[in-house]
């Protein structure tokens, strides 16, 4: 299986020094950036629009269109989101660690396209090594005059600051990230009115792009939008990186073309299930995506559209594979626990609801489940994500709360019998449980 | 400036309303109440509690949105009562109750708790939450005034937002994250905010409670009456809550014109003195042994009438002086004014304690503005006392203007002020050097160029006063004169003491007569007829009265709620006059030296009107009867007048107010009905030609400075909490006075060889004191700042020049 | 003020990098952790003063992010990932082994070793994985985890180097680590080398706008 590579090509071909300035420049590096400095905002925005590049952070929105929405006021900022924290996702880590100059160059292009002179990369705190690599690249680029005052000998100034997070998944949400970068709690902002394109960092117009999205830019400049669009038959152009983890023989990051089937991804790319076990289910697009099961989805294509049609998403491109030995209640609990732990605590349904869901699942796992718990799970979930549909109708400020609903829905939809089995094996099986009177005391 | 109307349909009924508002507010105005916890009309919406979710029809179908963050727009279709909305709201309520303790019977909020009310109205009867609730230590004191119970908290962020966005003291914050999120203070730093009580009032549950009110009453047992706060001169609207004849709390009432519902803690908790055991309850007469003895009213009144009559007979009416009148009602002040002028016949009367401004500037400044002008100001010039210390709710309004409304703020002050963090320009200077600063600012020279340019952009609001007690009032007047002529300018000359403006409007100043008339002003025919003649020349002000006492020309002194010994910067020698009578609530430094003391009723014990710094007349009301035999000031003076053979004929406060409306030109047509019913925010009495016999136009007279030869000059200013009797008689706030200290610039401290906490001796010609050093980098070299009137603190008078020596 | 003049200067440099001083709060909190091993009240006050906000605001930010520790966590903090991919690959057993062999229950610390469970650390392809002073080990096993604890207890290393840890205690990785970092060693206590925690000159590695 030799798929065309874009963003991982250099690191695959030059495994020992793809991170260095020497190797980067020897393999065509910074040519695109140099060229972009001579181009206008309109030219660059149109080029990226035409390439069909979609944001790779999970939302899959046209990168060029996003740029075109940037409000005209200046100063404006470019913020690159390297806070990848969705369970199952580790692709940006590899891009930062192994090809950091690709990111620096992509940022120069994005900055020029948006007439930005101050840019930031926000890297999650758990990634000190990628941060060091990227910082090294930034220092080298400054030394060469590719960053700083008058870059590439022109009169264009561009500052680039590497900024570390400190352990908060929610900072992957772009407005939470901006709050964090401003030195605040990483609480998502209200949209409206705080759309980053108009009121972003320091309430100034701000572009927020993902690491993988940015990494594609030098290639689009060098090889053209038609080439990039031609890499895919799908509306989703270019390639995409997939992080595969769980019970597969070959976990890891893979840069893939669009349109493979799940069977190809799991059995060919990732080498199949460990120990020859049976595939039970997988999370198709990061921890917040509703699960897929082999009976229904194994031969469906791995595209944004197909996932959406089946009530899930490709999201951040992370798949987590579970074999037949998996306790699905345990897996669901672990996913819900993540969101409960990572809830920022701002809005009521997420703060209280995700924890409540986790408490119920833990109780079921610990042999204290009640018959009423399945309905209770669904109703609590419904109060976070109205109607339990996909995409969610959230009662919350941001999508984190409904993300905790996905595993609960998936569990009950596909593995209700396992939940019932846990409850049935409980010492006090079948009890209706107790309730606490509110009005009587109040 | 009205917004274009938009069409909005709520639950099938179409309305046309102005287009700039959030849905929750518009719906409420139209009669549809949407439940909420975090939203508050005076704070930016955060959409956190999610209680106000409603459905709107949008291009992508029906959406569930928080109505507090959703702006209305034309052709908006809103549903607030669908099954989806009800389920979402019930769901939020269930989430909020999941971890909320059911301790309503022992919770101070019980009976006035939004969470309790909404649970009764919308909530489920039972909770399905059977897991262990969150536990925290409860309650914890987060300041001297506020207790925090984190188990009750529903994390609406009203308190944290208030402290951050409104009062500018972000000392309570959300800590931790997710389900562990809690409100708290920094580990080592209490919620020491002058405005902390507002968070208690804002709290929609019983998480924040006020120590002075905890477990004192149930809401349904309280008698509540609206009134006007008289702690400072801003005229904040409050409600007074009493039970069993005792005032138990004040709450802020939202008045668009003044306080926006906020109060300082000094105001909110400043009711405690009313309930003090030290209140005077009977007249006191000093006996031959020099000690006070309780006396009957008739005995005491008779004695005072006799003594005053004798002084007038022996030395002429000008041998009697009156001080005070700024702490009572306008009716009390008018009675004092009339008593002094018509019964005694003396013009030596002053309601300011030599610490204020020219009375004509305060009462009758041409071009005087309103607090509300701050809402539209482009540039604000603040050259006055630190508003945070002396005018706390005005401070909040200026903060809002600079922070939320984008006004440029120029501050000129010798020291850091509470608004420095919002200042576009801040200029420090050495007291005594203000004239030079003013002339350079006027000319836009050097460092003042940009600020001067900003002042060319109107509307300009100038808040002008004395930055400290050692600064000449002439400087403030010169600043006012400069500011008046700025584009579209309104000027607010400010002094702190509660009803000073009302007292001046009633003529309690040597050069003013009731109704903003000067001596000899035309248009005072009614006054002349009622009083049987008018004074023809100005009397002594407080400073001249002090001199008169020292020189022996003043033989008798009448104090009306005044404590000049403590309040006058240079003090007052009350041992010298032959006879001193005081009308007061307490034995103060001054009244304790009187020969006769009459017990007076205080705030909330009497009714009347008061006038704030804008000239806004508002009502104060009676809620409790007051202690013992205490009486209204006017009634005591009325009795005295009768006994001196010149009855004033006052029957009630309301009757006096009718006389004021009749005789005082500016107050013509100001009736109680007007200020009570037609104008809940009070009635402004503007300085305009048709109403004011006097339109005072100040002139710039102070544009140079004579540099002091002294090594140090003194900056002395009041702090919110001090040694004032109303502060010290309140157990909650009395202890909050910062205490006396000598604040020095780091360079000066280094030169003197002192560090924080070392003792220095500060001395002026009037006094000296040994004070601990506090390093204060906001001071200019050669300035020592000593807070005025602190418990146990020294008194330096208004001398600029002082010496500072290391001990 | 407990910080050295050099550290204060470093802090001022960090503040100067940002358009608004408050943005420096998180970098300065890492610096403060480095000073004291965790965030002391003094450290937070220092940060507050440097960026011009209140200590309460600093604490509010600090306690939002789990990597900022407001209590001592020992010299070596082991953060064991227990999120879904690591859970599927046996992370709970590994965490249990770490707790047992160190005698430190998750969430607690003795003078030497702190143990905690962590949410996803982005090493799902190398599950189960943990961080030691925030440096990564992928492909951990119960046995290797016990060895790690013993190595820390017995060896009391003065620097923690991610590549060394991976060589000694790791196995399968999320991707080819390929290049070794020479200057990546960090000192004891959870904090970042990027702010100069090592003996080596790390100035060039400090996040920011280059030299």
C-alpha cells in the first residue's frame, strides 16, 4: 500500500533529520514562504479556497473560506492550534516533532495571506518534546531572517511565539484556546458574539488553524491547488492523517487518501485486530464521535460525508479500535469520565451532567446498577444533548458536554444487553432505587 | 436616539420593540418572564447557567438558545413554553439541584431565594440524583463581612463578575475546574473589597451571606421601605429592612440615575450605628460638677433658650455661630438655617467643616452636570478625592464609563487612586503644586499634550474636588472654571458629606440663602416675607468661626449633627465659648464638650428629603421609631425658637418642605409627591437661570505654585473607613479602618533609611505623630501621605509643610 | 520577593513577548513551579505582580490546568494515562503496579515520588503510556513500570531525559521517535526544560521569538 504522502513525506524519506533546517531547505523548504511574501491576500486566499483544503482540527471547514471571513480591522492574529487532546489523537504531535519547519513555513504563508504580523502556536502542555522541536525550528528561522523584522529581506514583519498549555482538553476548542493564550481560564467563549474571525485574541480578528491544516500550505503553494484537489475524489481534498490506536496490530499515524473503507483502514493499514481477535466496535473520529460496529459500518467509506450519513463523524481522524474482549460499559465509562474530568465547569448541563453520567456508569460497573439506570442515563443525556441526535442539539455552551453523550448513546444503542447484564448481576438487582424529595424539605 | 423598531413574535404574539437588547430582557419587558440565574441586567451576559434556554426559529430550523446571550432581531420568532423548552429548563434545574444541599430551613436565603422559587415553580418534586453530593467546608469567612458556603453555590459567576467587571477588585474567582469548580479567594488574601456586600445581594442562592445579617431575620418578618442612602453625597437608592423596631439591613435599589443598584459596604453595613447602645436617649445637661446629667426636655430646652438669649442680649446675635446640618434632611437644614437667621439673627453658619469647597460653587455652579452624563462622556477629567474612598458608587459609574463605555479617563491626583487601572492618563503631583499642573494642562504643554487633546473631544465630564485636606479649595475651583469651558462639558464639583448639597441649598453657608440665593440675590421675595427680612451680609464660615472662638468674639455655638473637633482639619476649641449646645446621636469628640446635648433621631427614624451632589432631591423614610426620647432636629429647633419668643411654626417635615417650596426659588414645585411617586429616581433641581437666583461662574485663579521649601509636604485624605463616629459605632465596619501610617515614596524611604513598618515622626506646626512607614511608589518624591482621622492617629491640620524623621 | 534577580529578569522578558502582559501568566506559572517544585502562594503572588493581576486571578488560572500543581508532588511525578486507548491496553493494571511498588496512591505524593492518573496524553499509538515529570514513556508494561519506580527511588536521577526513559522502560511508540534529543534533560520536579531547568544551556529552546 503506497499512498501518496504530503505532510509526512519528508519525515518518511529522511527519518533522521527531517526536523532540521538543512534538510528542510535541501528538500524545497521555505521556497513557498518566500513566494507567498510577494503575493496578495486575495491571491493566497483564492489559491487555498481552490485547493479545497478543509480544516483538520475536526470541524472540516474550508480553510480558504475561513480566511476570507477574517474581519478587516488590524492588528489581526494568527493562532495555530497544537492543543490536540482528543483521546485517540496524536497526529499533530508527530508533525511538530518530526517536521517543525513545515509548520513554521505554513504559518508564514497563513500570516501573509491574512496580513498578520503576530502569530502564536499553542501546544498542549503534555507535549514538551514537540514544543522543543518547534521552538528549535523557530529559533533557526529567526536566525535566518525567515521570522522577525523584514522577513526574507522584504519589509514584511512576522513574530512567532510558541506557547505551552498546561493540561486542559477544552483548550482545543478555539475560543477556549484564545482565553488560555490571554492568560485566562480555558473556558469557551460565547458564539455569538465571540467568533474569532471578528473578536478573537485580545478581541481582535484572529485566524485559528490546526497544525495539520497549516502543514499542508507549503505544498499547496509549491504544487498548486489543482494538484492538491486532485489527490482526492472526495469533496475533502488532499490527504488526511489518521491516528489509529486500541486493539490493532499496528497502531500509529497514517497519512491516507480519502475514500478507503473502514475494513481497509483497520485490517490493511493497521494490520488487523491483535491476537486474531474479533472486531467489536470502533470510535471513528475521536472520543466524541458515536461508535461504529462491524455489522453496520465495516465496508462504509472513510469520508466526512459517509460518517455524517451514519450519524457520526470523522472529526479529528482518530480511530480507537475495540476487540471482542472489551467491556463496553467500561469503555463507555472511560470515555465519559474523560469529558467529565475535562469539562471546564462553566455551564450547568456539562458540569453537572457529565459527572452524573459517569457516576451512574461507575455504579453500574461496581455492581450497584438499577433497572431504572438505563432510562436515567438516556434522560440525563437528553438534557445535555436534546433529542440525542447527531449532530447534537446542545443545551451547553460548547460541544464538550454532548461529546460525553456519544458514548452513552452508542453503548445503549449497540450494547444495551451488556448494560443489562451488569445491572442483572448487581447484588440488589432489579431495585427501583431511591429518590430524594426536594419539595418536602424545601 | 431611539433604535429602529423590530418585529418580534413571542409565543405567537407579535410585538414591535426597539432593536438593541437581549431576548431575555425584551421578553421580560413584554411580560414574558424567562427563568434565569446568571443573567443580571447590569452585567455582561455569560450564558452559563442555561436556565433561560428558549427556542427560536432560524434558517436551520428551530434552535434552543440561551435568551440572555441572544440579541433580538427583526422577524424573530421565539417560543418560551414549548415542551422542549420546558424539558430543557427542568433539566437544568435538576442539574443545579443535584449538588445543592436541601438546607433551606437554616439558610438565610430561604424565602427570598431564586433557586427555591424556581424549584417550586418549575422543578421536579423529586431528585433522581442518588449519588453523593459535593462536599466543602461550610461556611467559610472570606472577609470580615462575607461568609461563603460553596455547597450551596450554583456557580452563576455573578459575584466573580461583579468583582471583576463592576468594582474592579477581582479577589474572588472560580477555582479548580469542571465538577470541582468553586468560588473562592486567594489562599492568603481575603475578599477585602469596599463593595463585597453587593455580591451577597446578587447571589441567587444562599452561598454568600453577610455576617451582620446572618440568622437575624426571615424575609417575611421584615418591614421594608425605600429610602435614600446618606453615607455619601451620591444619593444612592436603597431599601431599609427592619424587624421588631430594629434596622437589620440595607439593600441596593437599582436607580438608573445614581447607583445602578450597587452600594458600598460602608453604606450597606453602615446601619449598625443606629442600633448602638451608645445612642443618646435623653437630653443631657452639664452640671456644676462638670458631668453630664440626664434632664427633661423642658428643662434642657429652657436652659438653652435662656443661655442663647442672654448671649444675644449681652454680645449681639453675631456672638452665636452654628455648625453642621449636612447629616440630616433638607427640612432639618432649613429649620437650622431659619433658626440661625431669624431666631438668633446670626449669619455665622456653615455646614462644611473647613474641608470642602466654596458653597456657591457646590450649590450653584453654572454648567453643573449629572452623574448620568458619564454614560455619554467621551473624556472624563477626574481631579478630586479618590472616588473609591469617598464616593464609592460614583467610582463605579466612572469605572463603567472608562471600562465598558470607552470614555478616556484623565486622573490628576497626588497618589494612586482606585481608578488608575482604567486611566488613559494619570498625572501625579506634589500637593501645593497643583496650580502649575493646571496651567500646563490648560496649555497642553509637554506631558500634558495628549491629555489636553483628549479634553478637546466632548462631551467632557469633569469631576472636581479637593484631592486632600492640605490642598487649597481654590485649586478645585480653578479646575472647575477650566473644565466648564471644555466642549460640551458638564462639571460635578464634589464633596463627600452626605447631605451637604441639601444643607447648602437650605442656606447653611455664610454666603447662601435657601434656594441657591446669594446674599442680596434678587427673586427672594417670598423668603423675605416669610422670614420677615433678609440678611444683608455674609457671615463667618467654619474657619472664621474657629478664629472667632479663639479671639473670643463667638460666645455661643450650636452644633447640629456636627463633630468639628474631629472633622475640621485644624480642629476646633470648644472649651473657649461660654455656651455650646449640640444636637446629636452620640457623644462625639465635639458633643461631649457641649453644655447641653439633645438626642436626635437618625437615618431611618425620620422622614424628609435630601439633595445629592447633582442637585437631585430624593425622599428618606421612617422605618423604626428611634431610641428613647430622641427627636427630629427640626422639632428641637422649633421648640427652642418658641421658647426664645420667635416661633417658627413647624408642624411636620412635610409642612417644612412646603415652606421650602414656597420660599426657596430653586425648590419651587419640589413636593414630596413629586419625589416619591412621579420620580422614584428623585427630582433634579437644575442650576438654570429661571430657577436659580445665583448662577455661579468660577474663575481660574490658581495657575502657579510657590514651591515649598520644606523637605516634605503632607497629603492627607479620607479613607472609606475611619474614626468617624458612624463608622466606629458599627461593629462590622468600625474595625476596617486602615489605621494611621506614613506612606513614603521608595526613594524618600531609602534616603531616610527606613523600610516598611519602621517608625517615623511626622510633625507639622499643628501636631505630630509617630507612625509606621508604608512604602508607596505612587507618591511623588517629597510627599508623605497620612490617612485622615484614623483611630489613634495624629492630627496635622491643613499644613502642607511637615517634617519626617526616622525614629 | 523570593525570586532571584536573574529569574525576575527572565520573567520580564517573557512578559515582553506578548502583546498583553496577562498572556504571560502560564509561562510564568511554569517558571514559578520550577522555582519551588510546585506553585506556592508566594510564587503565585509573584506572578500576579509581574503581570498586573490579583493573586486570586492567578490562582484561578493555575487551578484550571491540571499540570500546574498547587501542592508538592515529590521530585518525580508519574502521570499515568488512563484514558480510553491506554485503558484498552491495560493502563489500569500499570497504574496499580506503580501505586503498589511506590507505595503512593494515585493523587498523592511522598517527598520523592508523586503518582497521579492523567487524562489522554496524546500517546495513544504507544498505549499504555505515562509521563515522568511530563516527559513521555510509551509502551509501558506492568513489569517496566515497577522497574521505573525502583530506578527513580534507587537512582534519584538529577535529570530526567525522555529518550533515556523510553529506552529503559518503553517499547511500542506512536511513531518513530527517530532523532534523539541531546539537550532535553530536565531537572527534578515537574516543570519544563524550555524554561531552563537543566544544567545545559536551554535558552535557545525557550518558547518565544527566537534568540
